C-alpha cells in the first residue's frame, strides 16, 4: 500500500480508499467499543487495506479499487464463526438461462451490490472485534485506542459470504421469488400460472445479479434489491462471471466469449506472436504419461512444471466457461500435470497456438425458429473411445445442446475398464443421462416441463443393451448402478436414438480429429451453425421408432 501511495496513481488510490471508508461508515459496519468491553478470550482481528485494479472481461480497465479486509485466518471456529458455506451459481446454469433468454427473446440485465459483504448483518451470536486503522481510530475515556465490534460483515471474514447470501435471499423471498431446488442461486416465481418461462428470473453469483424477463419484470427485481442495498445498475448484460455477453435482439442471438482473457493468457505465456494451428491436437499425435528417452523426452524441471500447471489451469478456466473446443485437450493436460514431460509441454504449446488463431471464438444461442417447439428442448449426445487411456480405460465424451448451442460438455476418463466398445458406450450414456436429469429438473422448475429428451448414440449394441430388459452373459457383469438409465427410458424421461458416427457431436470430446472434422462438429456445438439438417431429418425419420 505504501508503494502504491508513492506511485504515479496516488490520487486515484486515495480516492478509492475514501470511497471504501465512506461506504463502511454509511453501512454502519461497526460500533466503537472500549477494550474493557471485549469478552475475555475473544480474538481482536487486525485489518488491512488491499488495493487492486479491476478489469472487465474483455480486458478493458474498469477502476481502482480499495478494500478494508479482515485477517480472517486468525478467526477460531466455534468462537468467532459457526457456518461458512455460501452457494454460488454454476456456469452451466447461467448458460442455460442465457440460452432461454435467446430462445424466447427476453431482456437480460445485470446489477452488482456495492460493498456487498458490509451491507449484511452478522448473526447475533457471532461477536467479532477488530483493530481499526489509524485513520479510523477513536480514543476511549482512558486515552486508549478503541476497537470495532462488527455489526455487518467485512471482506476477509469466514462467514461474510454466507451472511450476505442469506440476507439477499430473504429480500427476494419476501417479494415472492423462491430459490430453485436444483440451483439455490436462481430465484423465480412459484405461481403455476406464471409466464413461460416463469418471470422474472434472478440469478446471483456472490454480489453480482442477473435479471431476466420482460422490461417491467426486470425493473421490479432491480427495485427489490435497490430498496435494501446500494447497487450499481449496469444495464444490459455485457459480462457475467468472467465472460463477455453480447445480446443481439435484432438477430435474436446471445453470444458468450472470453476474448480478453485468452489474449492475456497468450501475452503472459509469450505466445502472442506464435503461428496459429487449426486444431488443439494433431490427429496423428500419440501421447504417453512416460517420457520416450529414445526421442529425447524428459520430465520437466520444477520451474517448468510450475509454468505448465499454471498455464493448464488458465486453459481450464476458458474450457469451463465458454470453450468446449478446449475440453478434451485440457482434460488430458490436467491428467498429466503431476509429472509432465517435454512432450506434454509441446502439446500445451500447440493448444496455445490454436488459441492464438481463435481467441474470441464464442458460444452462440439462437432465438426460436418457426419450426421449433414452443417449449425449449434439450438434446444430448454421448460417445466413447474404447481402451485408449492408461490401464485399459476408455474416455467418455458428452455434450448437451439447448437453443442451438452447448450448455454442458465433458471429456473424462472412465473410472473402470470396459471390456467392450458397447460397454464403454453404455457408461458414457449413463454419464450423459445423469446430467440430463439435472437439466430437466432445472427447466421444469422454471416453467418449461420437458417432453421425452432425445439422447443420441452411435453404437447400436449399446442402444440394444439399454433398451432390452434381458441380461446376457456378455453384459451381466456391468455394475447395476449403470442400469438406472433403463428406468428413465421406461418412464419416458429419455429416449435413446441411433445417430451415424459422422454426425456425432460428442466425437470431438473423446479423440483427436482432423481439422476438418473437428471444426465441423465444434461449429455446431458452439452454435456457429445450427444443428445438421441431417440430424433433424434423421430425428424425424426415426421418431416413434424403438
């Protein structure tokens, strides 16, 4: 802090500190008490100012920011705090909401609560005392510096996030919104006769709120929160939880990207001037966990390994939010991060070269077409690559589509070895079905009950296994927990349809593909092109067939 106040931006930092202090006083964050009033054995927490520059998701500078933070690591459980858990919205659920907004052409706006944690009261039984900075000090009758007894939360406290979440939840519930059972950070009306989807919808991620619905609905939810907290109304949604959002009402699309974050990753790794490649992995590339000494490979040094892990985790942040095209390669890089080799480092650099070519590649959700159903519908795709992983295991790839773009995707190694391709595909279908059941419940709570969800699979023996009740000598060894999908089929929650491999979108999540095949699938997954007409035609031809 001392260094910052001596630097070229001294006035900006001083102004940021003033704003922070004014907000703390306005919120009544603490009351001054004499040290004699502090119960014996209570910890008096020190405070410190933390300064940072805040940047938007697109890489643009936003503001200088100061926070008075408690050194909560000195708190003692059971004495200074009890419960600490606070839910946060999942990226998958936010993508579902944005897909719904695009499909029904709803408005989407955002707000954030200023100094959120300092506007929520602590529980009465939680007494927290703090030392105050010199600039905020007062003296008691004996001429000693007084301490602060916190009435509101403070950044750095273990329980601050939980206090704010439940305080804000109470505000929304008093105005008729209820949290969803499937996602407690999304609130919607409970009326059965509400609009489709139910409106207004509010989603929270700590102190950021997404408001969705008709303009009058959005104004009402903003007013709910503004009546209780000091908020910053950001208007139409342009970023949320780390990604850029572009709402195009004329074209009826909503796009998500992380162009700024991708550019900063390339700059930080010295790859901003590299030559781009067309796909993150070479179709002919073979990789192993162990170094090939004959090819001159070796394990990375400690410094190289640190760089490898850091870069891989940053790729994972892209993969988790808006880049399903990085799912397969990032999963492989993470699986070897404990002992990476020079071959793995080369794979990482190739991934960065691919990112250089398309740093702003977005996911696009589309409005409802005249030939599409009134109720938005899920579609799932599952695939597996048999016996391609260490210890004879297979890789599962799944993708779930909504409003013309992916809302969920995964590539992971199966936990048990499969004895046949059909068995590996069966395990993949099980993984997909689990995710689909969650999203069906989420959409149902939002007033969009789903008809039977179509799950696409390219392995006919797998489909036969899951459709038939009989157990054969070749399938009876499969664990019973994987047979729950048969129950879903019987209850008509899901229906499994065969799809030719050349149309299987999940194929890109299980293996290396040629550049042409990779982009052909990913263009559909990420909404650049609408689902293959061949898929729609195939679906119509087979509808009703078992």
